[in-house]
C-alpha cells in the first residue's frame, strides 16, 4: 500500500479483504455441492446487503443520499454484483477454485483499461506491459489448444473474464459516483440492486429452489454473505474512496494467492507446469500494474 501515515492501517484492512475474498472461492466451490449457482449467488448478495445495511443504520452512516443517488447505487449493483457474482458462480461449477480466482482477478487489469477510458487516467508503460503479460498468463492458465477436456472449457473461462470485466465497470462507476460520506450507504444499496437482480434471474433460469437448512450450508451462506461480502465490501469501498482505483486494485494479486494456497491444502487442487507459468504471469502482471500506477501517481504532480 502507499507509504503515508495511514499506510499500515490500510495494509491491515486490505489483508482482511484478501483473506476473506480468497477463502470465498473455497466456500463457493463447496457450496455448489448443495446449491444451484445463481441461487447461491443471490443468497450471498442478499445476506451481504442485509449485513451492510444493518451496519450503516447502526453507525448512522447513511450520509446525504438523494433519490438520484439511490437510483444510481441500485443500478451499479447490476454490473458490480449481479453480473459479476452470477458469471463467477456459474463458471465455478467446472473451474477449480484457485484457477477461477486467477481468472477473476484479472479484474485490476480491466480497471486499468477502464480507468484510461472512463477516468482519463493514462496508463504507464509498465502498466501497458503488465496488462499484455496478464492476458498471456490467462491463455497459459486456460490452455485453449488442448483437446479432449484436458484444458479449461472455453465457456467458463469467458464467463470468469466477463465477470472480472463487469466488476471493473462497477468499480469505476462506483468510484466516480460516490465519494466520501456516501460510500457506505451506496455500497449497501448496490448490493440490494445486485441481490434483487440475482433473485429474479434465479427464478427465471433455475426455477424455485429450496436451499438446504443444515448447519454446513447455513455456515457457507453466512461466511459468503457476512464475512466475504458485508465486511470485505465495506472495507474495500472505504479503501477505494481513499486510494487510486488502479493502485488499490493492483494489490488484489494477494487474493488468488490465498485462494490457490487454500484450495491446494484443503481441496487438493493441482496445476500443471504450463498453468503454473500462467499463474506466475498473472500475479506478476498484477504487481507490475500496481507498481506502474503508483509510479504514475508519484510523477503526476511534476
């Protein structure tokens, strides 16, 4: 994180986000043994929305939101939550958790591209190189040249990349639209918009579905909703209000590291040498992207 008086605090907060989001991939994969994908995504976002709104209400953090703010926050929830969660959870049925995390966390590379377009932030040479290297890594992870099911299926890979792009769109839109005191409440409302969309799509695509009510399934939903969404998203958007989108997003390379490590230890996930090279490419790209963004921000005043 950036070197300033708040750096250590923000680094600690981001570590909480990285661990929570990294472990989400394991909980999603285990949860899909009992839940349909879109219903699990809807439950995650719904429980997360309740958690965030309860926190905002108890802390009197609603801020000066007007009707237009409420409308825009609900709409931002469509790309930022509904499309992102929906595509990820559907793809997670057939992609191992660690590899899914690597593909989703190309998201910072999309943020860099979108920041250049929407925020008119010129990427540095290192960032351009990082973006190119990151997508080379995606090719190595997915190995589209393999036949007979040896590589990752093309459709889930595209779904995960589409989810990453959608999250990037939502992140940039949120950063532009909701600064300062509006962040916490807008975060809760965007989760409401995303959850409402997912519940509607779930009914249409998967039909009525009665989720299991046993202890393990309840624990999975509570982790994904409270820890992996309400807590982590609240910290994320608070940090996003204080930091550059490209710089902060670049440090999310820690999330796939957590996901890969945990999936290897607990689920026995393995990657072949070419996929391992692809993972290294993506992680180096995310670090390079963050370094390039930081160097650009330091050079800007001159």
